C-alpha cells in the first residue's frame, strides 16, 4: 500500500511539474507575442507621426509663403501711396513757390509805389509848410495881432464852441439814454455791485471760526482732504484753511448757509470726532437748530413791535432776516426800527398805528428770499404777503416803499419815510459818524471845485448832491455838462456804496422897482 501511494504521489508530482512547465512556456509565448504587437503598434504610431509632421510642415511653409506674399503686396501698396503723396506735396510746394515769387514781385512793386508816394508827400508837406508860414504872415498883417495873441483868441473861441457842442451832445445822449432806461438801470446796478463788492464783499460773505489749537486744522482737513470735501459738498460753503493762527474762515454769499456751516463746524470741533458721517450728522442737527432760532427771532420781533396774528410762514421769514444784512445793517433790526418809527409817525398824525407798524415790520420781508428767487424784494415781499393772507393795505405799503409804484395811502408814505430815516441816519449803515461826516464834506468839496458853482448841499445821507450855480456863468446847456463832469469826478475820487445823484440847479431872477 505504501508503495502504491508513493507511486501515485510521484505521478501526481510529475503531472503538476509538466503542467507548470507548459504554463510557463505558454505564458512566455504570450509575452513575446504582446511585445511583438507593441513593437508593431509603436512602429505604426511613429510612421503616422512622421507623416503628420511632414504634412504640418508643408502647411506651415505654404502659410508662411502666403503671409510673405501678402506682406510684400502691402509694402508695395504703401510704397506706391507714399510715392503718390510725396509727388503731390512736391507739386504743391512748387505751386507755393511760384505763388510766393509772384507775391514778392508784387511787394517789390508796391514798395516802389509807396516810396514814390512818400517822396511826393514829403514834397507836399514842404510846400504846405511854406504856404502856412506865408498865410500866418499875411494874417498877422491883416489882423494887426501877433501870432501868439491871435492863437489865444482863436483857442478861447474854439473852447467855448466846443463846450457848447459838448453840452448839446451830452444833452442829446442823455435823452437817448432815457429811452433805454431799463438797460441803463442794469448797467448802473452792475457797476454799483462791482464797486461795492471790491470794498465790502469780504466782511459780508465770510465768517471766522476760532480753533482750540492749530492741530485741529489737520483733523478738519482729514486724510487726503476727505473731511473738508465732505463739509464743503454738504454745506455749500467754502472752508478756507490758511496761515491764520487758531482760526479758519467760512466763505459764502448765502448768510444762512454760512451760519449753518458755522454751527456745524463748532459742533465738530467741540466733539473732536471729525469724519464724513459725523459731518452729515452735525449738519442735520445744525439745520434744525437754525430753523428753531429763526422762529425765535421772528416771534421775538413780532412781540417787540406789538404786531400780532402773523402767519407762521411770515414769522419764519422774519427770523431769516436776522441773518441778512444790507450795506452792513442787519435787516431784521432795520425792520423793527422802521416798524417803531412808522408807528410813532402814525400816532402823531392820528392814522392807523397798528397798520403802520405791521407794514413797517414786513416792508423788507422779500429780502429773506430775494437771493433764492428772481425778482425785487418789494415785489417778492408783496407776493408772499398776499399768499399769506395779509390785507391789501399792508401789501401796497410793502410794494410801494421804494416808490416802484405810486403811493396811494398815508400808511404807505409813513413806511417809506421811516425806511429812509432808518437807512439814512448816521451810523446806521457801515459808516461811523466821523467817516460819515468826512464823506459828506469830501462830496461837497469835489462839487465846489468846478467853476461857476455857487453853493453845494449833500443830502439824503450822501445819496444826492444838489449844486446851485451862478446863472450868469452857467447856461442851461452847460448845466447838463456840469452835472455830468461832477458825477465823473465823484466816481474817480470817492469811494461810496450804491449811487450818488447829482442835481444842478440854475435860477435866473429878474428884478425891477415900481416908482
């Protein structure tokens, strides 16, 4: 049994070995076959790649040749265009050279003619000079006067004729100017605004804000100027930061904007936190505070003047006048003064005191909005008073207080007179009493310097000069010329707000005695 088992195991081992050898042989053949297939595939891929490369190479060469041909054609076309352009320029240059040659010849001919004419003129001048000397000698013989005396008499006569002609021309021009009254008025107004702006615009359009230290200027400006830009954009006011120690300047023609900006900047300085968002917050608070302050000023004015029952819109406008000036005079203070004066005058005359005071307080109400709405302050004031429900008498007094329309009531006349008194009294507007008196004296002395002037009076606080002349020296035509000359001299030598009217008065009196 044991031997049979061994034989069986031996046979099994031989079979297994034979199978293993067969498997290895088959596997080796399969590997060789795969290698052969891979080599053939690689060879085929290489051949395909070579064919593709050759094809692409040929295509690239063809494209390059086409590009070269195209570029060559473009170069040739550009060359032809340049040659054509150069040919045209050469042709134009030749034409200009021919034109210049013709001009040079023409100039030479003109110069020759001018030279001949100059020689002829020189000869004519010499002949005229000789003829003039001969005529002067003959005139001296005929007149029996020396040359200098005859010249003086002739000049005096010519001067009188010229002055008379000038007076006629001035009178005719004034008549023509009166026909264009509106245009003349605008020119006068523009000139007055320009002249006043030179001297007074700085103090009426700027406000100074004090700072705790100069370091605050940098914080107001902010990084890359963002704070100052936000401030100016929001308030509409120019913020000037200069070398003035511990102060900055706010500049604006609108007093309300300037006051709002001043309050805003004061809040920012007190708080210390300055950035665009904080600027906007402070600005909104300042607007509300200013609105409340205007209401308080308006209400206080009505109580002080004993004027009751005004609509809220008029009270608010009165408050705005607290921040408005005219020739340096506070308009709200001026309105209260006119109200008191008109009331006192009405009481003296025994007319309606309440109406006079009410109209006097509201007479300049249009100045609260005349910088924002087009129109005169008299018309704007009358319009807003009418919308607010004021009586026709008050509306008429507002519209007529500068005599823009005929005055039709005694109360309107009283408002007109009170307005003139308040504005014209010494010290009311900008000038001190001393400067006021000196200006009037200078005004009178300028007019007195003219020949033929008898007396001069500066009236209406220097707004008018009345000149009384000697009738035997100044006739009616010369009176107009004298008024014109005095006005021109005042414009040249004096500085004054507004305008000055010059009135020349000539009076002829004839006397006789009855016996």
